[in-house]
């Protein structure tokens, strides 16, 4: 077994909502005791419908939000963002890529500045070196040096997602959280971005936590799969196990609901229609 | 005879840098009791061609076609007031964002009854009875109470059901669904697709399903049109399209599906150049 990069033990997150003139205060249990561990260079996919707590879990892993209970370990070190002194060194280990490439880039910031900003804030590298690293990263994600001085509106959705990935990789994180990174993209562009993620994983030994609701994508990219339902992890295992023999009813419902694009299922559907 | 027939449709938008062709010579026909899927990536002109049929394009658009007829009526020559009598009654459309396409200021019941009042002229009691019947047909529990709900009090899936209820209110002959399930979870998507196909079979409607999702195509369509950059690339019945795609673009699109992945990398569109000679109907 390889080195564990990120581990969660019984993580919970409660939100207190209401308590105004209009509604009584109540507690929403967004994440209810979820445990997981991801080895270096592997991908954990978290699947579930909207409101199941998968993005809340992503925020906790990314150290944006604190868990209410449970323990989070990053490269063996216990992290609690409410207590620990959060050093830049810890923050640098985890980066996130968001779903909407149109909303996650500042429209008034040039791409070069987007990529150099993490270095400016977190390191004391001189400007010339920052520039060099940003150029290097641009070519790594399949863009070119000519894109350095352009603004986000000059790029397509797929290119913007490449920029968002490049920005996340500038500080050489060991863990990358991808929150629905390809949901907003066209099929052919989705294929390119998924390939890029695989290439980068091989090159930098990156660990991914990949959040998605698309089972076809998950089956393609994941090593381990966690299915969440109302804040609980109802299914957790290797990809092959989960897809071959789903145990929980919700997982079975999810699989049954996923549209199938293979010839046999089309034949079966047409035959059924004819009979009706 | 085809219900909707379009020949050589061209839609151009006036932009600062000259006219932009969003739809370039698309021909299609859909009959009663038929499910036609139009599939393509963003910018392929699949929505624009249907908006042209509905007459919902902004004034900057210039629509030309050799034929555009619905149930024997020429949609190109029809006056706007005549068109308004057809749109919403005989042709209805469902849009992608259910939350955004309902008016947040009015109750669900009001919005369903508005259609019934305008097109069918039913009285108050009849409208209410029909609205309850419609909400039942689209599978909303406790329809009597739901009539006085506002859109924000319902989930995305339920809003889409209300949209479908409005669309089928006047028993349309043709239903156009523009990405009806894109904003929904897979389990809800399944329910909505089953509902649409069920209603289509029950009422014998023609159904045009606009989507970018090959899975949705495979689950619903009888016949498929593949569009790319405003052109029609391929038209085939659903089985032959998935079994033996003819056009290179269709092949590429199907091989980019993650479920069809063979190696550890997906084939991509990189280097795909549209061969003009391969476009059907191109001179």
C-alpha cells in the first residue's frame, strides 16, 4: 500500500440555519460521519445528487471550511483549521478546481497574472522566475506562451478549465480537489480535459478527489468510488467492486437511472416499445 | 405527411463583425408519434433552429428557408398574431432551466391556467379542473395544494414537471424539449425522460429532443440528427447511428464517450477538420 495523502475519519459537518423572524433555528447535518483515505497518485471519486453533501466534503478537504466533528489528516499530519496555525506550507498542499470555468476566473485579470498570483502570495520567488514558471505551466496544460497576456473572455470553456487547473498546480500541491470539473464542458472537450488530468497525474504523482454526478466519467477516471446520499457515504470501495456489485439500494437506483448509450440497450428499448 | 417540415433553414445573426451563420442549410422533418433527437455540442445551432420555428429569436436574427411548414401551414408567411395562436397550443416548448423559465411572481396554478385561458378560453372552474388534471398527469403529488405554490417552493425536478404540464396543456401536436434534463440529477433525469416519452406515446405527439447527451439520445429517440457548427452532419435511425455511425464527426463524438473508452486515454477531437465534401446536401 502506498503513502496515504489525505484521510478523513468520521467527518461531520452541521450547519445552523434559520433562527430569524421567519423561521425557527434548526441544524442541518450536511455530512454525517464520512471516512475515507486516498493513496498518492490515486483518484477517489465522490458521487451523489445535488444536496448530498459532496461539495461540503470537498470544502472541508480543501481546508476552506472546518468540520464539526471527526479528524482530517493531510500527509499524515492532523489538521484542524479552527485550532492549528495554518501555515502557507499546509495550505499549499491542497488546491481546488471548480465546476464553472466562466465564474472561477477574474474577468479583469490576465492569464499570466492568474497563474503568477499564487506564487506572489505564497513564495518569495522573484518576478522573472514567477513568469518562467507560469509559462512552463501554460505549455504543460496544453496552452501556449502566446496566451500569457490574454483575458479570460478570449478563451473557450475547455481552455478556461485548463487555466483553472494550471492555477491550481502552480504551487505543486500533492492533492487536487476537482469539484465537477467537466460537467460544464462539451463531450469532445470533456475528453481532452480528462486526458489532461490523467497526464498530469502521471507526471506529478498527483492525488485527486474527483467530485461528479456523471457515472460514466467516474468509471473512467476513478480508482476508488464513494457514493453519498443525504450526507452519508452509503457505498465506498474500489471502482471495480462498486460498479460490479453495488450493495446499497441508492447506488443501484443511481446505476439504473444512468442513460446507457450502447447498442444492446437501444435494441432492448426499441423491442419493448414495439411490443407496447 | 410530416408534421413539421423544414428545408434548407439558414439563420444569420447581425454582429459587429458582419453576419454570423448559426444555422447553415439544415433540413429536417418530424411526423406524428415520432421522437426526433437533435444532438450536437454547444454552438452547433441545435437550439437556434428550433427557436426559429417558434419565432422566438431576437430581431438581429435573419431566418430564411425554402420550406418551413407545420401541419400544412407555412410558418414563413404567417403573421405574428396567427403564429401566437399556434405557438403554445399546437407547438409547445420546454426549456433547459426550469427555475428560470417559470415566472417567480406568480403561482404555478396561475401560469398553467394562463395558457388554458388564452388558447382554449375555458372558464375559471374548468381551468382549475384541467390544471389539477395536468399536474396529476405529470406526477406531482397533492395537485390541489400545489396550484397555489410559487416556483421557489418547488425543487428543480418539480418545476420541470410544471413546465411540461404547461407545455401539454392544450394537447400540442408537437413538443420541442430543449435540453430538458441537463440541469437535473440523474435519478430525476430518468423520471423526466420517462414522463416525456410516456406522454408522447399516450397523446401521439411528435417530440423533438434537443440534447448534447448521447445517453439521453439512446434512451429516447427514434431518429437522430447530428449537428456541428450549424450543419447537419448525419441523419439516421437511432440504432444504426450507434451501431454504425457513418460520418467521421459522429464517430469521433461516440468514441469520446467515457463509457466507450478502451485504453487509458480518450480519443479526442484534436485535429478534426470538417471535410466540406462529407456534409450531406452540400454542393
